[in-house]
C-alpha cells in the first residue's frame, strides 16, 4: 500500500521551520547546538521516540513526558 501527503496550503512546510527553531531553542537552553544529523534522525521517529532519543543523545535529566510537554508548549507559542 502506498500513501501520499499533499500539502496544498503549505502548512507542513511552514511547520518544518517551526520544529527546526524549537530544536535550536530547546537544545540551546541546555547548552547544546543542534548537530547536523539531528533533524534527519528524529524526522523518522514518533514524537515519543524523538524525546527518548534526545534525552539519551544529550544525556539530559528530563523525562520523555516533560520534554514532549515543553516541545508542545514551544510549538503553541511559535504558532500563535
């Protein structure tokens, strides 16, 4: 089975920049720069997998739920 996504109004493309900004801001607050391969790695993951990967990769003390909650809050602020 094949599936296609049509982004007729540009919403998905617009959100890609938002998530890049969130990655930069989130990691900067913790003293890290976004590695070149980070976006490629997390783009293939679920939201929860991306949180767990981020925690492991950067040895963060946060738990996945708090990371996801912070990301959601940051996204709502960027999209408001």
